[in-house]
């Protein structure tokens, strides 16, 4: 990983495309180099897919629900309960956390009926002791590309520390 790779990844995040032509134009890195490096980043597992971002509100999934889930402690409970949570329809993200809350679950849903179904699905998991869910009133920031939140210099320093 070097400065060119970081610049290419930031361009992908900023432009929302993996087009070597557009990335080359944006970064002044030759198109053939961009193509080669993108291929190598995919092979190395740094770039994991070519999916397009989707505006969930335009699909009718405008309700974001963030839930804290408390579960009974048991051997490997985080794997078992985590798997059950990920299988609930509408759940997009599941995080096993430290502290008072075992899991943070984020779901994007269309209406209150789906929210009710989500809560019922939580209750059907035997290991779940308690949940606390909140509706998001307004999204202040939802950056799908975390690289957009860092300056190039910060990312380069991070890579240098890891070498």
C-alpha cells in the first residue's frame, strides 16, 4: 500500500466509480496504472466488491432503527446471537460491542409495521434479554466510503505505522 493506492481509493470513494478513465483524470495517475492497481487491490482483498451505493429513501426504506441488544452470556454467544440478528429481515449492520450493550443493530425499514416485526424478531431469539430501539429522526452524516473522512496524509501515516 502506498500513496498512489490511497489516492486511487480516495478517488473511487469520492467519485463513486471504479472507472479507470475517471480515476486517472481525477488523480493524474496513468489509466493503465490505475487499472493495474485496482486489479491488484481486488486480488489482495482490499477492494471487496463493485457494488453501487443505493439511496435507501428512494427505495422506500426511509426509517432507520438503531437497537441496543442485551443477550445472556454464554460460551460463543456473540457468534450465535450475532448470527441470529444478522438473519433478521431488514437488519443491515450488527456490531458486537464492549460495555453494557452486547450488540448494536442497525436496520433500514419502510414503515411502523416493519419496525414492529423487527422487535418481534428480536423477542423470538431465546438469548436476547432486553432491547432498546430508537428511530433516527434526521441523518446528519452517512458516509458510505470511510476514506472520504480522512486526509491523504493521515492515511499515509497510518500505512507507514503498519509497515
